[in-house]
C-alpha cells in the first residue's frame, strides 16, 4: 500500500475540525486525522507493506522548465536555492514535521526524494512491486498507474477513508473510456487548471476520449494531424497542430517518473513502534490520544 501522504493529510486537515488541538492549543487536526486514516486503511486492507510517500519537491524545476505554468498559481514564495514554498493553510504547515516525526517513531516507511514529487515515488515503487499494489490518493493524476495485469489499483477516498472508490481498468473505461496510460494522455489533452496544465484549447474531456478511442494514443492522434485522410475535423486538426510545442513537452510533465533513485527503506508494516520512548514523548507533547492508540492497536493486529 502506497500513501500519497500530502493528499491524505490535506484531506484530514479539511475534514477534522481545527478545534482538535495539542495541550498548548496548537491545532493537530491533520496529524490526528491522518493517523485515523492509516488505522482505518490497515484495519480494512491489512497490507503487508506500507510506504508513506512524500513530496520532497512539490514543483520540480525540470517540470517547470518544460511548462512554466505548472502549479504556478500555488506558489507562495519563490526560492533561489531550493523548492518554491507552496501556499498551504498557515495552521497546516507546522503539523507536517509532527506527522513526519510520528511516522518515523512508529516505524512506518517514509520516502521522499529531492527533485521529485510523491507521485514519482509512487510510480517508481508501483513499477518495482512484485505483487498487487493499492495506491491511496485523493489525486486523480495517479489513475495513470492503474494496471489490472499487475494488480495496481487506486483507492480514492470519497468520504474520509471509510468509503473508497476502487479504481481499476473497468472503472476507468466506464468513466473516461481509457485505461491507465490512456488517462495520462487524456489529462494532457484536456488540461488541468489545478496543476496549471493548459491542455489543448478546444479539446475537452469528451473530445479527448473520442480521439484516443479513434487513434489509440497521443502519438496516434498527432500522426492523424499529419494524415490528410484522417477523420479529424478541420477545427481539431488546427487546434492540435497549433499545440505541437505543448504536446511535445507535456508527456514528461504529466506522466509520473518511474525511475526515481529511491533511498534504502523497510516497507514492512510495523507491528510495534520503532522508537517507543520518542512516540510516547510525541503523544504527550501533541495530545495524540485516541488517534495514536487506535493505530497502535490496529498495527498489533
């Protein structure tokens, strides 16, 4: 089981009231909400391995270089030396180091790699996995990794993590008319305002799905642009022709990397804390109470 950790703690932050606080009055709603998420996931799914995948760089320079608008609207502050600061609610940012410390004390593997997003870590781990993989994320971008033959599914939380949409190839085809790799081409063509991806003007989701159905993939669609005998409408041919520069670079931006240099880590789901004394200190300092107790009980399983 691979967790898109930031996606889940964002959901926890907005789903759990900020009246949930540490003894000193600091909000810990994202921390406690995430611990409850993980407890529920482990209880319901019992994965052998669990990795909390992190955004070491939420807006990698190599993606921005190809498409400068990539996530540009989310930048709170540009930095010369490291990743740009992402605009996040001011009571969420201080909770992230607490989440990281608690996961480390529990012994839950936490993997982030400089220059890459959590999506890229997930893509690399999913590609290397010997058995079935469940990816837990509130980000549809990861639908591109769905692969029935390899047992890779996306569990998309609809309400907390108690109700998960199990996304496999049948679901993708019913909803979008594409398979996993086809979803990346679909997203590229239609664009995604939340990620600052412009898409091809005039090509919406339904048109993109029809084009992919007719021509197979992005390369097939662009070959049709150059084929006078293809059945593209004049408007589609013109729009795709004018978007060649974007279409040439967008696949590298939209598709998750599968070759991230991962650090050594132990993905095995822990049955007891790696550092009980530190966990006890964190629990007292941040008032983690029942959320941590439930997770510990579930891990003992």
